[in-house]
C-alpha cells in the first residue's frame, strides 16, 4: 500500500549532477527531445529540476493538479489507481529513460493516476505548463510524444492480451524474460528490480496466486529463486514456455 | 474466429454519400481535424474514400503493410491479435466516430493488430502516407492525435485495472453501463451492439465464464436478458454493483 501523501515531499539534492550540462545530457538521451528545435530543448534544460526521492515517496495522487512531468534518471516508480474501498491497481512500473505524468496536459491538467517511488530514484522534473505550451509550437516535440505514446499503447495492448491468453506462470515468465538481455546465452542471473508483492500487483495477481504460479514456473522451466535473485538456466526453456501463449515471438520488438 | 483474409475485400459502394461534401462533413465531425489548417483538411477530404463492408470482413491482419487508417461512420470493428496456436485476444471493439490503424505510422508502416468488421460498417479510409506526412507539418493535427491517443491510453489503463479489481459479473455490468445514456432514469432497454461471444472475448472471458457471470449479474441487479435485448431496471443498482470495484465513479469521464 502507498504511504500517506504529503505536500512536502522529502528530496535529497544532488549538487554534483544538478548542473545545466547534466540536464542537457539527460534530456538529450530522452526520445522526447530527438531533433527538436534548439530553443525548445534549451527552455526545458533551463527550467527542469533534478530531485532524488527515497523509496516509499508518493509523488502525487490521482486527480492532483499537475505541476510537473517526470523523466526517470534511475530507480523505479509505480503508477497506480485506488478504488474508494482502498484496493489498488498498478498501471505500470517504470524505470530509467521513461517518462510519466505527461498526459495530464490532455486531462485538464490533472494526473490520471498516482505515482509512488518503489526503489530510490533520481528524477528530472519538467514543468507541465512548458510541455503543454511547447508541444503546440514545436511539431517535432509533438511527433516524438506521439511515438512514445504509441509504443506505450502497444505495451498496454499486450498487457491486456496477456491477461486473457497467458496463465499466471507464463505471465511471470514473460516478466523475467523482459529483464534478460536479448541474445544472452547460457545461465543468466537476474536481480528482481522491486519486491515480489509489487511484481504480483504489476502482473494483476494476488500474492498467493503469485507464489503458487512461481512454484509452477520453477518446475516447468528449471529456474531457481534465491531471495531477489533469479537464476534462469536457459532463455530458450523460459521463452518456449511463456511465449507460446503470446501473439509476439521472443525477443519482443517492444521492449523498453 | 475471424474469416480468412483476402486481398480482394468485398465492398459495397455508396454513391449517394460518397461525395466531397459528405467527406468534409464526416471528417469535420472527427476530433482529429478540429482546428487543423484548411489545406490539411482539404487534402484529406480529397484523398479519402468511403467504403461499406459486410460483417465478417477482415480489413487487415497484424503486421500487414498499412495503406489506410480508418474512421468509422457506422457499424462495429474488432481489433485483435492472434497467437501462433490460433488463440485470439480482442484489443478493442470500436464504433462510430472512432479511428483505427493510425498508429501504423509509428510501427514501420505496419498494423500492430488485425481488424475485422463485426457488424456491417461504413468506413472512411484515409491514406496512411498522407497522415504520416501531414502530422509532421500541421501541429494541430499532431496535437489532436495526441489527445485521442491519451484518451485511448486512459481507457486501456482502465481495462487493465478492471481485469485486476472487478470480478466477471462486475465487468459485464460495466460494459452494459457504458451502453446506457448517462442520467437516464427508470427502466432502460439496451440493444447489445454485437454478439455475446464477442462481448465475452472483449471482456477477456471464456464463453462459459461469461454465461455464469451474466447469470450472477441478473441475480444481483435484477437485469433481464431477452436475446440481444437487456432490460436494466435501474442504473443505480447496476452502477452500485459494478462501480464499487473501480477507481472511477459513475458516470465515467472517459466514455467514448
């Protein structure tokens, strides 16, 4: 469950990396700014901020007025929604290079989900007003944003598809495959990026279902789990088991 | 299951409505062209085509080279993907005013899903090359497309959420609520827009699960089903039952 929301978000300033040059570098790596006008790019580099957040920080709640959109430098952030009864649905869990909060510009300036830092994270905060203004002026920025949203849409489609076609062990297998480097050979050691309870929520499973499904995946594919480390004896056995119930074949084209 | 794909798609020309004036009117109603430059709008009006398709027509398969994107004038179209084993996942079912196929411009010119007409449909075909070209030149067009994709993304998020938080009868209840006019009072008679097998697939259920869940929904909310007609005694009982396990309250903001 997310921690209580507070207006005074605890941040850890990073003097060394918060320079203009760092911003230029970090923004330059994001697909959002590829080939945009220098004036657009400079405005963002001047007005963005870098902040470091501890695990457990709630950045904003659903329907909060949006001041910023966020670019992840490192760490993990969970996007989620809550029902009135307090049940939580995880929309996605994002890491380095990915952006969130930007669709608030099409939602009357309000965030369509809540966001919580689930592993200590460094984020670049971009003023949402600047984004709303520039996206109407710099066509390349709008085009890049369309490209990013289109890719995200395809992933959401896949997610819906998997909830229909894949069983629970296959969905966990797919999650693990996405952590493997494509083309890796032999035994692979993976580090789970965040805790198992969140992995279960991210995959739309109850914790008990997740445990049972993980047990079955071990039997079917020979993977071993030691704490937050997973040993995959071969990608072939894991992809053979998981990807048979998917409309794409391994390796996926739409990996982050 | 979709019918076999054929390169010669059977179309029924509609001379009366295929005029330039009709195209201007139809495109004008689409949010995609709101406030775009007159030159953009005219290019689409000149180059679009109107076609009528019979139920069962497969318009294109996943990974087909994209020539057109489609605006639905009337009827229903199913977007779906298939696994190698022949299992099918329904991505969405769309009707009047909605567009599909347009994200092919971000997918190397290939459709990311297949499309089949599931109730006789009149479609407006817009050249995908023209869209790819104009979206880079007319910023308003790019902005409108972003708006449409953002709304679609929110709906996909909701879909994923419902598969986690709502049980099967609640998901059917939500589907029916979306067919009701918001604010309608007293008893409501609904016509199911397409057959029950497709409704089940659209909701990610096996036909048997759908039948059992519909039975339970009848008991819980007093709805009656006669063929393709559904009688809802009151919106309150249906929304009270379905929307308690959702992060939005009735009526939804994101209805088509």
